[in-house]
């Protein structure tokens, strides 16, 4: 017996106004019987007797505008024919009624409702579109029809002044009406009001550790499930939220789009497990960095060593700390910082801010790496920031470009591209165990 998940991509949520939900704002394909029948046929080819079927649709399975009645009837027919044992669907309260649920007679059914928080004032603020009485009435109908109630609650809802107290109150209320509860760590979806709140610092997601601490009271409750990572979260800025980031100055050091990315890298991101050697590298004018002459030379050199699969390449720039795997994402592929326009004050701020970001990154991830290196010009602000950060943390970091070698090539227009520098990178890295 296995759990089989069907993600419906037809229609759209009839409400689509919840301030935190990006899924409901995505228009799906035409929710016709023909389209859905093809989807259902393909899905049920994978379902076997005794399986559990979970349907997610970013809306309401019981809404006939999203899943037409004829298509719903066909889905139920296929479920019964497959011999599957349990069925989970989702719906807003307004579509839950006895007539609709009678169609599922004989099926071990659970209906999930996204209550989010047991507080009418907060439900209004997050623009949920219903109140507690609507949820309670719908839950009563579900149970009257012999089905089970599954309730989704947000652990960190926007506007909650005390999320732990709010959560405990919500769980206690939901337990009165639910058979199972899912506690969800809300993560910021692009193109939502909550994403904008994240950018401005008026709301934030919980790290995995923070989530576990807040939900600790409920972790051993048999009917309560914990969902600390609802999707593979990476900050993705919708086109309309992106800005011009070409310039030099404080605004281009501490821009909110840089700050939220650094927050993500410090509190949520995990470096690749197989990469236990950290190598800090410079940025480049060309974006993504790997397309620049400097980085092509570096990458080609690293590939010649047996350590290449273990090396985690991380760039330093005015945007902060940038792991190689994110180099072609906004804002890292969309900024331009002209060193020729730097003043002494800006250089000082660059070092201060970059040092802070490096310290936070290393404090979080230092145990992921066995060794830390860099390949940077000694005169660069990035190197000075890195040196200061590592000194304050008591973490050794070796520059694979020795000072003696740098002195010989520092007057070259692009010293890190020289054969001398790249030979030093290869030789010094090869010596390391």
C-alpha cells in the first residue's frame, strides 16, 4: 500500500485572495471534463489496491467550476475501480454540503479545510474569506456524512502578535472539529502580499529549528502532523517585483532584495551534502559569473583537481554571499557594482556589511565544511571582509593565491585570470589533503 498524490492543474481557486497563497493565483488549464478525464486516467494507471490517494488542487475539489460534476463523478468511479482504500481531498467551506459528499458514499474520505488560524479578526486580516462559524458548520457536515475532517493551520500566520499563543489556541479549537490537523510552516510565495511583507521585514518565515520549537507541544499528539517545508523554497521574485540594481552606494549594499536572500541562506538553506570544501571566489561584471573569463579559468582549473566534486564555490559581492547554484537567479544576475565609483566611506561599509553576512553564513554552515579556502585579491574589500569574519569566528581560511604570488601579478589588469594565478590555485589546492 502506497500514498499516491494527484496535483490538479485545472481551473483555479474561486477565492484566490488569501494574502499568503500563491498557488491559488495561478490560472490552470481549462477545467473541462475531457481534460480532467485524461488526467484521471493517467493518474489511476499508477494506483493499486489498498493505496491512499491525496488530491491537491490549490482550490476546492468540490467546486464544480474547478472540477465539473461529470468529472468528479468519473474520478470517484475510477477510485472505486482501482481498489484504493483512502481518499483525501481539499475544499473551502462554501462548497461542502451533504449532496456533494453523498457522492463519496462507501469511500473512506477525508476532507481538508485550510482554516489557517482560529481567530476571526486574523482570518479577516489574511483575507481568508470565511469565519470560524463557516468552518465549524462545514466540519459538522463532513462528519454527519461519515467522512473525516482534516484541518490545515499556519504556525506563523501574518499579523499574529504571539505565534505560539495563537497556534496553541488554534490547535485546541481545531481539535474540537478535526480528526487530523496539519501544522504548516508558511513560506513566502512569490506574487503575494506576504512576499511583500517578507521584503519589508514586517513578517518572516520560521527556520526549521524555530518551527520545531514553536510546535514542540504538539509533536507527540497522534492526530497532529508537522509540515515544516511545504515546498522546496528558494526566493523567486516575480518579474513585476524586480528592480534596477545597477549602482554604487548604501542602497546597493543593503537593498531589501539582497537582505532577504541573505536571510534565506543563513536560516533556511543547506549547502550540498557532497561538497565539504568551501571556496570563496570574487564576483564578476559578466553575469552569470561562470560566463566570465575569470570564472571560466577558475572552473577549468578546479576541474583538473580530484577535489572538484567536493568544492562548493561561493562568490562574494555587494549583494552578499552567493553559492554557485544560485548565480543565475535574480538579484544575483541583475546587478552591477562599479568599483571605480567607490569612495573610502563606501569601501568601509562594503567591508562591514560583507563581514556581517559572511559571519552569519559561516556560523550557520561551518560544520558542513571540512576546510575553507578563498581565491581572492588581497587588496579587495571582499578579502578584507572574509579575513576579518574568519578571525572573529576563529575559523581558519587559506587564500590559495599566496601573498608572494599576488605581489608578482597585482599590477596586471586582471590578475586572477593570469596563468600564474591559476597555476597557484591548482598547485596549492592539490597540496591540501
